């Protein structure tokens, strides 16, 4: 990148000049402008299951089939994924907004209580998968890379189930349904 462009990019809106650390609030504000697909990450079995709502689930590779998700190291979800070696990526639609809120921790629900109000099945890996999800991807942990506050989890895809509908999006602190 040439120096003029780099300087211009870092000086937009009074942001920190190149070489200076950027504060977390500025980065969060910038990332809120980027819409992302909403997925519920699920892991564990029985009373030892939990999950989280994320916009960080994405394909790493289609051949071989690998998914990537970023989980906060201090969340209740990462230790369960690490212990069980599996996770489900449940891509949710507009009719799952309340469930997405539950898995985001709104309302104070934790662990298996987050699964209330929905129907679930158990995947080949042992991960819980949402019946009625737009799509559900069953993964086993292939690698976990701990960096800073998060763990980048690479999952080997064990199975895929597709449903109907359009995925729910999250942008500017709100959910958005894609019009049909």
C-alpha cells in the first residue's frame, strides 16, 4: 500500500494516525456498520451444553470442507467446545430472532436453558443442531488458535442440513430480515 493511501485511510474521521493503537470502541463502531449473518454456535450434551450467537462463522475452505468461528476465550461456550471437540453452526432466519437473543445471553439464560423454546436434534459429532434452521453445519474441532481475547476454531465439516428461508442479518446493533 503506498504511504499516501495509508495515511488517508488512518486519518478519516480523526482516527489514530498510522502506527498508533486504535481504541476498542472505535473498532467496534466501525464493525457495527458491517452486516453479518447470524449463527447460533452450539456444543455439549444434555445438561452440559451451551452456545452463543455469533456473526463470525464463515467458510474457511470448501475442499476440504472446513468452517471457522471466532469465540471469546472467556465465554461459557469455548470451554464446552474444547471439552467435547464438536460444535454446530446453526444459521438462523427471521423467525429465530428470540432464540438468537437467548443465545446472546439476553434475559440471563445460561447453559442448557438457552435451548428452550426450540426443537433440537443431535448431530453425528454429538453437537446439538436446530431443527428448522436455514442451514445447520455439524463440525468437529480440527484446530484451535488462541489469539488475544478470542479463539479461532477451525471445524472439519461432518454433515450439513439445509432448510428453507433466508438468513437473519445483524447490523448496527439490530437484527434485519432479508426481504423475500
